[in-house]
C-alpha cells in the first residue's frame, strides 16, 4: 500500500504495518522498536535542552575508542541501555560507549540483539549542531538465555532492522525493516512521531560530497584523485559542493534526502586510521542497510560491500564510502585505479 505523507500515520502504526509484511512475525521486533522510539523521545528532550541543563561538556571519562565522553553521550547510552535491557526482546547489546557486550536483565532476555551509537557527532553537542543515535538489530544466533558476543558479530546483510534518530532542526527517526525506508518527524507538542518521509529514495545524481579534507595529505592517491575529480569543473559538469558537518548521521541524512556521497577513507599516516575512524557494527552497517534499501550503496575503499563484511570485533573500524549509487560506482572505479 502506498504510504502517503499524512499527519495521521504514527510510527507505531507503521511498525504494525511493517509487521504484517512478515506473517511469521510475533510482534517482538515491533515492541523492541517501540521501546527504542521511547528512548529517542527521552534523548531528544534532553538534547533540545542541553544548553539549559547541566548536560553540556565532557563527563571526564574516555571510552574504548580513546575519545572524551560527553555528558550527553553518557545520558544517551544509559537511556537506551535501560530501555533495552528490560524490554524482554534483547539478549545482548553492544554500545560505542561500552568496551564489552551488555547483557539484558536476567529473565528479560529475548531473541534479538542491538548495537548502537548512542550519540553520534558528540563533538558537535556544545556548538548546537545536529547529532544522532544509530541502531542495528539482528535476530540472535544462539538458542536461548543470555546472548553472546557471537550474537553481536553478525554480517550487516543479516540485520532485521536498522536506522537512526537525528536530533536536528526537528527530531526524526529514519529506519528500515527490509521493506524500504521511512522517515518520521517528532511533533513535540503531542510527543508522537508522524510519517513525514514515506518510501525514501536517495537521488542517483548527486549534489554533495562529504569528507574531512584536513586529512587529504594522508589519503592514498586514488582517494585523492577521486575527490579532486568531484571538485573539478573540467569534466563537463557542475562541480559537487562540499558539505561536512562532522556528525555522520547528519551528513548521511542530508545525502539521503538530496543525493551525495560521504567518505571516511583509510589514511596512510596515522596508525589509528589504517581502517578509517568509523565503526562497522553501529555506524557503517546500519547506515549501509538504510542506504541500500533507499537505492544507494555502501562500500569500503578496497571495494568490499559493507553488508558482506564478517565482523571480528565489537568496535572494529572500517573505511566507509556511502551514498548515491552513481557516486559510489565512480569512487570504486577510481579506487580500482581506473579513471572515467
Ligand atoms: P561519535 O561522535 O559517535 O564518536 O562519531 C563521530 C564520527 C562521525 O559522527 C563523524 O562523521 C566523524 O566522527 C567525524 O570525524 P572527524 O572529526 O575525524 O572528521
Ligand atoms: Mn558515531
Ligand atoms: Mn557516539
């Protein structure tokens, strides 16, 4: 049934309609995602007050990534953990902010796992630039009881749901359960998410490229040549415009809506960026599912499809090239040493 943009369709209604597409569904995934939506509303309220509450700035901790943890990172992480550990549908979790797998409360284990980045783009919180939450959901691989790390280390192609919440000029949830991508906007006056972007498709032609050009001196030659090609007007078309927010969710969302390509490639200088900066489990893989469901592509800079990568660690990093199909195809040509 064609979804039409109408204030009447809530995310709860859409989740139930998605469920109907899977006759074997028990309603567990619907319930899980509904609890995640509640976490999103709680985080959104806090993010939108960040300047007023004592929630800006650093928490004084550093995480496994060696990054300074912001107070809002901690708040978002706690909020999602609390909702998920007692929803009764999760057997184990992985969070960017936690070194090890997070169990559900004893007796509340279920048949799914969730990996999440509780607050993506944290360095932007104190400067009032949009940030987000990214989530990835798999069916458990083990048979029952507390989940294991093996339940979390599954290929992106076996995700049953993925998406993100973006806390920007409005708060939106964009998600897929494998039958297309839908966007919902929070109406804070009633505390409900309403369908605002039915059947999202990423435009094939692209307007924007997103990459942190401060690292250009460390890029491999093919990466450098590709970005220079996008910026050049010598190819008989308008050069791309540069847009780089520094929040993956925000850069990704803009490209999903307008068309574009985001790159966080390997670099050859810094030892901690031999695989880029972004994490497979809770950044690259969920956004790869969303972009492919919207008609785009997501690969590494050595041509591997993100959704085909067998994870080996909860916080494993991968180079990420993601966005409009035409642009990712072109990037791959350059990265194979070819030129148009
Ligand atoms: P997080 O805040 O969850 O650590 O993620 C930040 C990531 C991502 O959101 C963004 O694209 C990237 O870091 C920006 O990195 P640089 O500052 O190196 O460009
Ligand atoms: Mn992140
Ligand atoms: Mn984060």
